[in-house]
C-alpha cells in the first residue's frame, strides 16, 4: 500500500513537471524574437532553424501544447483525487481539488511561464527538439481535433481577413518601435525614421507636396535671359515652366540641361530655345499614396511630379527629396536658407508659422496633434474653430491652447501654442486676448 502511494505521488510529480514543460515551451516559442532567431539561422544555428520551422506552422505547435497540457493536467487531477480518497475518504476530493489547483497554477503554469518569458530565446532553442518529437507523435490526434473544429466553424460566419492580418503586423512593428524608444533602446531620431517608413502607406502626395502657392516656377514666354536669372535666383535643380497662367505647366527644366545648352550657345542666353530641352511634365493624382509615388520615382528617371486634383488642376509638386524628408527629417545643403518655422520659447510656449505641417510639428516637439482633417497647423485651427479667426483669438482643443498672432487676408500666418497640463481638452472658442496681444511676439 505504501509503495502504491509513493508511486502515485511520483506519477503526479511527473505529470506536473510535464504540465510545466508544455506551458513553458509554449511561452518560450511564442515570445522568442523572430528577428534574432532568423539571424541565428542565417549563421547556421540548427536549433534556430528548427524553432523557425515550428513557428512557421503555429497551429500545429499550439495544438500539440493544448492537447498535451490538457491530458497531463486532467490525469494529474484524477490521480490526486484517487489518492486523496484512499487516504481521507470522500472528503479527500475537496483536499485534492484545492491542492492540485494551487500546484498546477503555481508550479505548472506561472513559474515555468515566467522563466520562459525571461529567457525566451534560450528556452525556445532548448525545447525545440523535444517539441518536434511531440508534434510528430500527437499529429494524428491534433489533426482529428482540427478537423472537428473546422466542421463546427463552418456553422458560424467566419472568414480570413488578409488586410487585417497585414494591419496587425504593421501595428505590431510600430508598437515595438514605440516601446523600444520609451525604454531608451532606440533613439528618438531612429524611432522617427522607422515610423516615417511605416507612415508612407498612410500618406497621400497631397499631404507632403509643396503647395502651388509656395511653388517656384518660370514663365516659358519670358526672354531666355530672364528665365536663366530666375533659375539662378531660386537655385532649384528642376523648375516647372508655365505658359499663359501659372497653373498651365507645359514643361520641367533641369539646370544640368540648361547649363549644357548655355555651353553650346557660347554662354549667350539670348540664343537659347528653352522649350527645346525642357522635359515633359509628369502629373500624378493628389490621392496617390506616398509609398506608391516613391516606387514610381525609383522606377522612372524624373524626380519631380506635378500633383493635380480630380479636375486636373495643379495643386503643387512633389519630389523624391520630399518623400525622403518624411523618413529622415529635413535635408539641407550649404545653399539652403535656414528658416525656423517652429520656435520654442523659454516660457514653454511654441511660436509657429501657419504653414507648418502638423506632422513636422509633432515630430519636432514630440506632440500628437491629429492630422486627419488638416495638413497644416493653420488648417487645424480653422477646422476646429469652424471660422477664420482674427489675431488675438484663442482656442483650446486636443490639450493645447492656440493663440492667433497674425493673419494675412484669410490666411493665418503665425500662432502661439501652449501645451496644457491635461490632454484631450474639449474644443472650445474662447477669445480671451485682444488683437494687441499679437504684438507681444517679438520673435515671430
């Protein structure tokens, strides 16, 4: 009798150990870094290759873990109940239930999962060979269960959503970047660049284009010497050419072609026929995604495209550099004039030009202002206020205080923004400053 009790205790301990193995294996395999395992596999690590093979079919691994874990837990509970009844009679069932619940939860689940999560990569490499054998042995049972489950699922409205899966992967990468940035493992500059790459698919060319009101261009009907002077003045490598009206773009002039033609003409601008070496303009819809436009820039030689709306009207232009700046930030060379459009003040406020893009302000100040309904900060204020405000008016929304400093006709040209202690404030119109308050900004 004593021998039977000892063997029962030993069998229960073995079953709890198996439960710990299944729980720990599942946690280690699912929490292991796929990137590091892929790198190890590339270096010739056989076990890393095995782990990646197991994770390539996660349903088989999870099915094996669930089946094995359920079997050992149920069997351990049954043996414990039987042993307790032999020792204490019918009341032993209650003792066995309480004790086995604590043992299985603490030693079969929590402890192994905690260790496995802390050492996920090492743990996955350790358990992979054993899990491969168990998956092979339990495959007939797991396939039978999977078949039974699929038959039940056919009775329910289910479908596979590939778009949702892609979105989930996209958000998982973004979440990892944000987490690593908060923990200090990734610098803010690197996190911004990685986030910029992910944002390309959510942006349209209209979000980052140079608006037509700020677009440099030359008139094709002007004398050649005037056109050359304009190009030298603006120092752009490419310049749109228009005729009759600025919106009627008829060509794009590259400065390399211009100087080559000048050399052939003996450096006499009057001998030039500008349109003879201008290239045909490339028009793209304003709804084109930035990622798609980047792919087009990489495929085609022109690195400047004119953006048009649904009516075919030119709205602005976009270059390869504009897209790269969305990823790496502002790119300036020795000829660029440094203009400070975002000016943090000693008192914690920030003076900004109305034309500043919300995305640029968020990136520089680490803010989270919404850019769904407007591209510029002035556009955001007008959208939220539902009016064109006057200088001195103050608005509070999204956890920030916006004071209009200057306005030119119907355009807000300068604002002062103050972050409030509490975020998510309700949008309100609170004109609490007089127009004279705009004169206080001596740095604008």
